[in-house]
């Protein structure tokens, strides 16, 4: 009889300690934390189970590298994000002055987003070549996204040559912008390499990925 009672008590103790609560009196999981979590060194996780398209309430855990103290674990709540990790936006610009799209404020916050350019298309009349000092030039055509005043801007133009001012031909620019959310992506630093007048060489460093 004593042996049976001892086994029963052992089972009750094992059940009572199968769930651990930190800041909670009634833990609902193996480890239930009410509050913030810091991981000072490495965080080892097992593999995620299979996630299907019918799964809901899926959250992402992330470890902050700029928290004080270092290592705060937080949730990246995708339900509250205003945009997806990668967004594709198509733009078309018509009725331009000659061929110059010098500065268009795209209104994307540079602290939140990275803007890339793809699928550029030029529609309309060709820009006449110009001969200067016996050299025929086609100018310098530029398609770029740049930051100004904390916002992303767009430039598309030939910086040295234009359509004739009296011409009736009109230019249309079509371009796809790829908007990356900085919650998932980051800008890498510029790597400058001096090739010393050569057209071959090796980059001066490897980006820290």
C-alpha cells in the first residue's frame, strides 16, 4: 500500500512541474513567459513543423541586436505590417517635358523601405545624336532611385541630350519599383575599389552578410 501511494505522489509532482511559468501562476505551455525575454548568447531552436496555407496566427520571433541589454526577443507581428516583405509597384509617366524626369518624390520613407528598379521601358521618339568636336554622342541616360529629404526619389533622363523642343513626339516611361520592407531587409555598406585605371581587378572587401 505504501508503495502505491509513493508512486502516485511521484506522478503528481512530475505533472505539476511539466509546465514552467515565468511571471505567471498558471502556465499554459511548457515555458510560459509573461514579459520580455533576453538571450545573451546563442539561441538554439528546433526545426519548424510543416506550415500549410490553412494555418493561421503564425508569428515570427526575432532577436534584437540593438536592445539594451543586448538580446531581447520580440515578435514580428505580420498582421500589423502595412506592407508585405517585398512589394511590386508599376509606374507610368506620360506627357514629359522633352525626356526629363529629373526628380519625382515617390513618398516612400527611406528609414522603413529600400527601393529597387526593374523592367524599365522607354516608349517614343529617339533622341537625336549630337556631334561635338567630331565626336558623336548619345548622351548619358540615367535610371536611378535615390534618397532625398528622408524619402525615395526617382530620376529617369538623358542628362546631356534632349528631344527637340519643337518636336511633337512624346516620351512615356514605364518602370517597376520593388519595395523592400526594412523589417526583413537592410542596406549593405558601399564597397569602394580603386582599379588603378584597369578594367579588371578584385573587389577590395567582402560585404558582411
